[in-house]
C-alpha cells in the first residue's frame, strides 16, 4: 500500500490544477463576453438631439457615398487630406472592433463607459504602411456673433495622432472643383445641391481663419474625448473640421458622437466693461408699475442686452460728519452680468426684425432705474459691440 501513495498524491495535485485552470479559463471567457456597465447612452442623446446643429452627427444617416479611388464618405460630410502625402482610404468604421466603449466625462465617474449598442457607424480613415494628415468637414448656417462649440470622440490604433477639431468662423470651405471635373458621389451642401470640392489639400487651401482646439492624448485603441473647440461666428455660416496626423506605419482613425451647439453668451460686456456710447443706439422706455419695455432699432441678426440698476439717490441730509458705517441698497446680480457698474441684465438674444424689444421685470413701483443698451452685430467679417448712453426711467405707482 505504501508504494501507491505517491501516485495518489500526484493524482490529487493534477486534479487540483485541472479545477483551478478550468475555473480560471471560464472566468476569463466570461469576462471577455461581459458587456460594459449599463449606463445612459451619450450616443443616443447626441445623435438624436434636435438641438445638435450638425447634419448626420453620428454618421448613421443613409449609406456612405463612394469617392475615387476607394473611399466611402458619410453623407453631409466631405473628406480632405494633405496633398503633400497620399491620402488615406475613408471607410465606414461601424464594426464591433471599431465601436467599443465611450468614456463618460470625469464628473460622471472614470470607471463608467457608454456601450455603443447596437454597434453603429463611425467616420473612419486608414492608410497601410504610412502616415497621413487628413479629416472631414461640414459647413452650415449659424447666427453671427454667437458662440459655437464643436465636439466629438476619437479613436486611433496608437499614440502620436495629434487629434483636434477646428471651427472656421467665416464659413470658409475647400475650393470647388471645376464643373468639367465633377465626379460621381459628391456630398450635398446645406441647400441639398450635389457639390464637388477639392479634396487633396495644399496648406494654402486650408481656411486660414480656422480656430483649432487643443490636442488630446490619445491612448491606443481607446475611444477618447470629448475633443472640443469653441469660437464666435463671424459670418452667417461656419465650417467644422476634424484633424488627425499620425506618423508612420499602418494607422487608422475613427470619429463619432460629433456635435455642434450654440453656447449661450452670458454678457455682451467685454472684460467686464461696457464700451462708450457710439450714437448708433437710441432706445426708448415705456415703464409700468413693476416692469419696463425697452425698444431700439437694430440691424438684422444683431444681438442685444439691457443692463440696469437702481438709480443712485443723494442722501437726505449731510452725513459727511458721521463715522459709522452706511449700508447702501444693492440689486442682486441675478444674471451674472459681469460688469462693475450694473448688477442686473437681461439675457443675450438675437433680434428677429429691425426693432429690438426687451421687457424688464421684478422692478419696484415708483422707483428710478439707470439702464444701458448693448448690441453686437456683424460688420463685414468682424463682430462689433455698441452701447447707448446711460438713461434713466421711473416706474409708475400702483
């Protein structure tokens, strides 16, 4: 019996190892098949949000159109690449491999992610064996002098991609191709016309006024972002641009979850100061008991805002000889007007006609108020601010 004990002992060890390995493999297989945490999908919010101004922001609308020699481009978008280097092949990146897990903003927890389920399309471009500088662009109509933010998520095969986004505030685009060189499959412009633009980009062709956002560090094979850029529109149109520039080797780029939103302006005051009056604004005020209607003439698409405060009143008697502290009434800064002189203001809005009308509410009956009107309008390719002289009105008594 003693001569069989080593065999029994070795058999027990083998059995133990088999059980451990089996459990380890089963857990590994299970881990690979587990979906990311179930959280609210950013993709659904951005892709279906009617406020998102981009056409086809998530590249899911319709089939990709064909461009020579071997590219597929999402509708409403146009491709571009550095003419000094061969362009990449543009593709529909909507496969399981290319749509993995989008990170949520840090405020929502770094450990969470958004599962792109069902797996959908993305804007991809790839070049085998060499680097490239390339991207896609789109142009659209906007309200001049308002701020806009362009953002999206990006994924690459390795580091060194230099991903960034740009907004051209003048709405500049690539040069048109000559009519005789019009090719099949050119994407439609905002008017629905089939337009062919130049695609190979000499850098002199890149719209010079384009404002670029900061590059982000791009971990390999991981969706990263959002990449963002924000600027003021200096025309009735703007163009938005994606950009990556990997070095050498076989490299692919994918963009998705793109968005363009109008960013509310809190104030037209520049650096907390209201400019000196220039004589272009001559408002009139119709006061009520607790309200006042302010009107002035404006140009089309101009922005407007009214700043107001309690009118300072002199003391009833000489208090210069007093040594105690005197507390003066202050209007609460409800709107973050960001000025040193005025504590309250209306929101910044765009005029819909030649007469701008703003209603002030929550005023005190029988009280004097100071006010200044500010306007910001497009003048050529520049946004200019104007201000009225400081006026005074008094609300009526009940």
